[in-house]
């Protein structure tokens, strides 16, 4: 078996690799340049059937939103010497000029490599001269829209950002404002998870923008928005997949993602979710108790609910992030969750993926991390939360929306019971 199928991390930048990678997605390192290990010391994986038989079993399928771990490198694998810091040239480099035998410079207006400043960037986002991976638009995204802000980041370990979000505001029939925040997390073990999260966020947002101005109750509108998001993700499975050549060997399954959303409308706070993305309530008055507004569709949550494990033990288990609910054509059963609240004081809603709450799981922890003036500075607060996840290790994509919620003055009414 080729050494490129055994490396767990890039020799150049230590970015985790997936089976079959030919180039590092972070730095463009040519993995085929690493020598094969000696054949007389094979690495053998061993499993324990007895341990597997003792694992608690669930009567329904689960799906992990963590990418499959790459096998460890062979003990005798030869690492690239540290002095060779530059990535090996990409064999896909443009053909040289037949007269000068020098690679042609990029055409005027063409994207130029940010690393070597000389090569042209191909359609896959790699430099044709040095092979360096170029920053993608979705690697880091920020948006500020009136009463809500969001930040999304690729993190420090993943080769792309598979999260997505959508923010919007509209008016209710009585003219009062309604603010929407949708956050989606692509399931890494699925095919095209980045497309799934983007499709779901856009569809849910559009559905809410149609329903709310027509007078649909926000909780019903959120339920319908989740169904619309599910249809959008399901439709991706019917489309012919544009599979990159380097991923042609991988099993192709249905695109999938999780979703969590929040709507602030006329004194009512509505949340909806499928999967393990979460919403938290953090009051401006930090002497008041914060709260988690959602319950995970996950293996860990099911173990706790069934009283088979304590919460601490369940979330410490390696299977904790196996999700039991998601949006996708292969979802076992779509069960949109919605809840409505009428807070009696002002605060902020934190809508996030597990890339954040892995580093601030409890409501009290989230309240300690988010700045005290989050309601006045939602964008900076979202940036602080993302920074907290990156400082903690950034093992996953991280996306967070901060939605300030102001309680109406005494005597002001609400359009909803």
C-alpha cells in the first residue's frame, strides 16, 4: 500500500490527512514524495471484540460528524528533513513555454498564488507552480446585520470550513422587527458537507423571510423552515456529484448537516434545531442564571436520557458526538425541535456549532467566556467566542451567531401569546 495512504499528518505542516490524499489541503505538500516504509515491519490494527460487545447499543442508527481518523504512520516511515520547508512542486504545474522551458506567468486578471506570488491558481484552489493551497472564501467569514452578527472559521485542523450561517431581518405584519439567525454544521463523514450546510442555512432563512411577514407564528415558521432546509439538503443527493479526482476513491453517501436557529420577534424568542448544534441564553445581568435552550440529538444525550451514563461520562466518551438526528436524504427520521420563550430581562442568544461548545459546554461556561457587553458589541463578542475555540485547540470548524434580545419596556405588549 502506498505511503500516502498511511500518513496521519502532513510531514510539512502536521495537518491531519485523510486516506487517499495526494496533497496536503493546508500547505499543498506533495505526499507522493515521502518514501515508502520498509515492508518487513507492517502496522497491524487490532480490535477487541469483547470490549465492543459491552458497548451500550441504541435501537436506531447514529452518524458521526467527526471525520474518520486516518491510520497512524508506519513506525519506520521516513519523514522529510526539517530544512526542506518549502512544499514540493505540484506535478499538475502548467506546461512550460516550449521556447524558453519556463512556466508561463499567470494571465492578466488571473488569481496569483499567495505563497510564491508567481503561479496561477487552478480550479481546485492550488498553485500550479508550487502546489500551495490557497485560502478559501469560507475559511473565515463574518457578517454584521443590524441586531445580529456571526463569525465562522475553518479552525486549526480541518482542511475546509463545512459550517455555514445565514442572518436576516424582516418586519411582522404590525411593523415590528423580526431578526433571524441560522447556523448549520456539515456532517464530515458525509459527502459534500459544506454544500449541505450552505443549502440548509439558505433554505431555512428564505422560508422564515416568507412566513414571518405573512403573520405565521414564529414557532410554526421555524418548524416549517427546518422542513424546507431538509428538502434542500435532500435535493443535493439527487444531483450528480462533482467529485474531485483526489476524492474519487472515497465512498459517496448523502450530504448531511445539523441546524440550529433563533428568531427574535415581538418579545418572543423562538429556537429550532436538528442535531447537536446549540443555542444558549445569556442574560445581560450576569447575576441571573444563563441557560442552554436546546437538547442534542446525539449518542451522549440519549445515554443520559436513558440513565445509562452520567452526563460527564457520556460526553467524555469517544462516541459522544455521534448524532442521532440530522438533515439529509439518509436521515432515519426527521423530527424538528422547536421551543419558544418570553425572557423577562434583556440578554443575548448564542447560536453555535459544536466547534464552539466543545470548549464552553455548560451555560455557565458560555456566560463566562462571552463579554459582558455582548448586547452592545455582538460582532466583537462573536469574534471573542471563535477566538476562545481556536485558543482551545480549534479541532473543528467553529461558527457562532450572537443575537441581542431586548425586553420591551413596562407596558409594551407582544403580538404573540
